[in-house]
């Protein structure tokens, strides 16, 4: 995984710390400028819902603002929200977390990842991350002074993280495993039995597991397994959950972390000094989402499922082989048949047919040969994009 | 069946092939389900929601409250039928509250609608009274927002 690029800032007078300097720049920055300069682009490169937040949620937040709820909250988050999260986890997974000291309201899962890695890592500690994987995993590990160990996954095994591959990468310095299923960028999921293999390793080697379950509600034709429900895993797991994807609430910046009290306390120490608290309007909105947003979630999931079937079939039909993604809102087809690298494919597709996708290599070395197509877009856009991609692929098929 | 009809409800022009892909059913299954739903009148009709004002068409709608003296044996049904058989009556509902039937009437002018109410509805035996509310603006119809759509909302073109 290309988390660490060349060390750029040299010498004691360099403005930028080595830790930050070694982070590779985002794999899509170049595309960003390109997309913005073109007209008529259909973007399948967006990692967020295309729905607006359910109105009852937005309305509840507006009402709270009108009432003057514009202040700081407790560092741990609004007590009512912590209670709602505790109730949700208990109803859904029969997991009991104390709202008093085992739950922390965060500024999205993004901040949850930052807090979790900083709370548990000492300099040089190693952390297993899946490759390809969400870009923040490796970067947060680096920023916390740790060393990410990329474990390869591939289309042949539906991009699942395989226990033997994980075990082969472990050393004395390995402190934790980061998993995130359903996964960005692949749409891969891991069933209970498959997660059990990872749990076994965590137990055997005394590892912590940071489980990013932001896409937990977006699964199709299967049940999501919360990692903390596996035997003996609740004590080892830092469960990160959020509202961004399931409730279409990316801009509200709110999520939560659930773990044993010792870890939550450590995370909230950092949170207190670096963030103070999550924004109150986001927290108020999250209370409304949890207490009465379930119907809206189910409606959006049903719509994603329709689009998922259209895009997976469409991609396979035009010759971009695509395993069936059972979660999140991404398809991750192979572009190897075109003879192009993922970057070449993405750039030429954008310039020639004005469809934006994300090169798989932006998510790690094992993402090479694939592109990420997000189907959180309207059906008509998806169909039009598939048509353009079909033209592009047949034009560039070797032979 | 339900999934197929839900998809169709969102877009009546979706083809059997498209619906089959979206629902993970075979084309034959989709066709069969739709045919059966049509036969059972679970699918009542395929319609289009048109914003006629966009075409400069003058169209007047009014919601008429009607108070009825229910008739022996047949209750409200027979008077409701008398009313819904008029093509001018677009929708007819029996409602609870201070009146009994809510009727949506469509015409090409206020005069025409008022005339229909005065000459056809009000004189009906067992109609005790009517109140006419002309619609001034249509914001949303059948779940679709007609005006003031959230135009201009833009997501970032790419996010990881
Ligand atoms: C796997 C994954 N985790 C976390 C996040 C960030 O979520 P949040 O909005 O809660 O910070 C994203 C957003 O794209 C994601 O894809």
C-alpha cells in the first residue's frame, strides 16, 4: 500500500513534520481538477449517498437550532444520543454498551479512526490493514506513529480478508487489525464464519480490532455481522459506526465509537483536547435518525439494491468482470481486459467519454487493475454511464 | 411481486428487462407478475404526472367538501357513486370529520367548476351542503414535488 511516499521535508528547518511529509498525496487529486474542468461528466466517483438527509431528521435539527441549541455538548456527546446508540446496538446485535463510559460520539467515523489509532498505538506499532482498503486506515496509522501492514486481497476471493494471509504478516510489534466490511472500495462483505477466522487470530495473538462498520446497514441479501458480537471480541473491538451512509448524513459530521471503558476513556482524552465535542446539530439530527429513521433507511437500501443489480450486470455485459458486491454502494470491476492500468483507464474514460470512476490503485497496490464505480447515482445516470463505458471498452479492446 | 410493483410504481415506463435486472427476477417472472397485477386491478392504470402550467394550460382544480345525509341500507356508497361517475370528479374520498365526501374537481375555468358544483353536486338528493376550495398552487402531487425542487445542490465530483 503506497501510504508512505518519499520523505519530502528534510532537515530541522523543513516546515512539515516527517510524519506528515511521508504521507502520499491523495490518489485522486489530479482527477479532481480534470473532472471540474470538463462539462457533462457523469460521476461514479462519489463516495456518498445521492439522497438528501430524510426530511424529518433535517427538520428536527432546524427546530433545535431555532430553539437556540447551538452550544457545546459533553465531550462524550449528548447523553440522549449515547442512550439511543446503546439501545440501537442492543436491539440490533444484542450488544450491551454502557452509555456512560463505553460510548463516545465522534465527528464521523473519520475522527473515530483517528482517535482509535492514536489511543492505542505507540511509535513503531504495526497495524494490519486490508489492501485495497479505505484510504484513511493506513494514513491514520501513520499519523499515530504506527506502521500499516497491507494484507493483499483479490477478486478471486471476493476481496475478503483471509485469516492465513493476516497471520503471515504478524510480528511482535503487531498491535491491531483494522477491518471495514462492507468495504470501500470493493463492496465486499464478510460473513460471520469468515470473520471468525480473524477473531481467532486476534485472540491467539492478543490483538485489538478496529472495526469500521459505517456501511453496516447497506447490505443486500445477507445479514451484517457486527464484529464485536463474535465470542470474546467485545473486549478487543473498537466498533466505529456512523450516520453518513445509511441515513445520507455525510455533511452532519457525526458518528460513534463503542469499546471497553478503558479505551473509550483514552479516546475521549484526545477528543477533549483536539475536538472538544461533535457538533450539536449533528448530534440532534442523529438522535432523530436513530429514533425514527429506520423506514427511510430501508427505502434507500431498496433503491441502492436496484441500482446495484443494474450496474453489476451492466459492467459484466460490457466485459468489465465484476464480482457481486454485497454491501456498501460500490462495484469494483476489473479493467485488465483493456490492457490499461487503472489510472490510464480512469483518465481516458474521463477524457473520451466523460465518465468519472476512481482508479483502484488509489486504495492500495492490490486495487491496481480495477476501478471503483459508485452506484449512489440516479438510475438514468448509471444507465448512461454504462452505455458510455461500453463504447469505450469496445473501442479499446485489444485485437 | 411487491418488489416488482414498487419498481414500476416509481417509473411506469421501466421495461420488463430493466425491472428484471433491478429485482433479480427473470424477465418471464416480471411479465407474469405484471400481467397478473393488471388482471386483479392491483395495477389500476399507468399514468403520467404532468405540470400543465408549464405548458401555459389554464386548469382549475377545486376541493369540494360535501355533507351528506346517509341513506338507509346503502350508506354513503350509492351517493358516492352518483358523484364519481361524473368525469369532472377526479378523486372522490369518504372522510371522517365535519363533512363526509371530499371531491377533487377539475375544469378549465373557475366558472366551469362553480357551475358543476352548483348544477350537478349541490342539487343531488341527500347532499346537505357543499364548500368549495379552489386550489391556488400545486406544490406536490402523488409524492412528486412540482415546484421548488432542490436544484443547484452539488456533491463534490469525486470523494474517496
Ligand atoms: C469505509 C469508510 N469509513 C469511513 C468513512 C468516513 O465516514 P464519516 O463520514 O462517518 O467520517 C467513509 C467515507 O467515505 C468510508 O468509506
